[in-house]
C-alpha cells in the first residue's frame, strides 16, 4: 500500500512551525481562517503572478489582539519593498481595506533560493509554460539545488509533457530523500504550469539534512585561467584563441637560418 503524505504537514507542529499563529474562539475561527486565505491569495497574485515578480515563497500570519502581522519571505525583497518602501506601504493599505483590520507587513530575504522548494517548483512551471524541454529543465534545477548544498532532490512532472496525447509522469532524482524520518529537513512544494495543451503539475522535494544542521550555501565560481605572456611552446593556449604553432619543414628552417643562401647567387647576378 502506498502511504504518501505531504512532508510539510507531516512535520508541522513537531519540527516545523505553523504558518498561521493565532488563537480564536469558535465563533471567530472561521472568519479568521477566511481572512488568512484572502491575504495569501492576494499576495500571491500581486507578487508571484504579475511582472515584476517578487518571488514570495512563504507567507506567515501572526494575529495579536489589535494587529495582524504578515511576514513575507522573498528571494527578491527589493521588488516587494519598492523604492523607499512604497510597495510595502501600498500593500499594507490594501490589506487593511480588504480585512478591515490593522495590518503590519514585514519582509525577510531568502538567502539561497535554489534550496527553496516553492521557488524551484514555480521556476520549473514557468519554464514549462514557455515550451522549454522538461527533461533538461528538471535536470538543470536538480543540479542547481545540489550545487547549493542540498543532500537530495526529487522532481516529478506529470501531465501532457511536450504536448503528448497521453499524459504521463516523469521523475528526476539526485541524492537521497528520507521521507519517513521526522528529523530530516525536507522542503516540499507543488506548482502548476498552465500550457496551451493542458495543465502540468510539478512537485519538488529538497532534502537539506537533519534539523539543527545548518547548510552553508555553496557558490560555484568560475576559475580564471592564469595569465601568460604567450602560448606555451609547441601549441596554443586552450580557450585563448591563439593558433597552435605548426611544425616547420627542414627546407624552411634552413632558409630562415641562412637567408643569404635562399636568393640567387651574387656572382651569377654580377655576370
């Protein structure tokens, strides 16, 4: 029997915190829940579905007695904040008018977007909607996550891949994904790519190691080739565009060594 569950819901309240933190009596619980859903949908439409995209991956809602605090985790905080905080102030006013409560907005930067499953899933869905090759895209983002320091990545795309008549499921996996261990820090997200031939679902699992083990993001930099005064003897430097030196024949070498013998004899010219 397959016993599959969401890694986020499986760990919420045990090793992961809640995305909505508040307590309400039974009479107000439904209203607060609807308000949270409205806030999440509005922020998602504003920063993730329109250009320029703010790449908001997580929205946390904390309610106090007098205020609703909304925390946005974004990979592009400059787009969310705007020039001199204009976008944040506008968002705050719009949310206050929508739910008729005092709202405070805070923005936190995501340091390593390649290790965030939500951002990876949305990026893959966007590439698929632009008719990119699904195999190459899946493999590319798997390698990006592994290079950033992940210990395991799994990506599943399902639907009419590449416009095929029959829908199918393709899986790309690198490293290990321990889904049955609550100590494992596994990030999970689902995204949908809306294409002309149907919807394609994207699921992403990223294993970051055990909880408490901090991952240091890895930055791969291109190594610069050492500077030389010229190409090495006998061959040209690779990648520099310098032509390789070709072997010289014996006759040409003798001519270069004794240029006076290469032309007509001086005595013959005098005669």
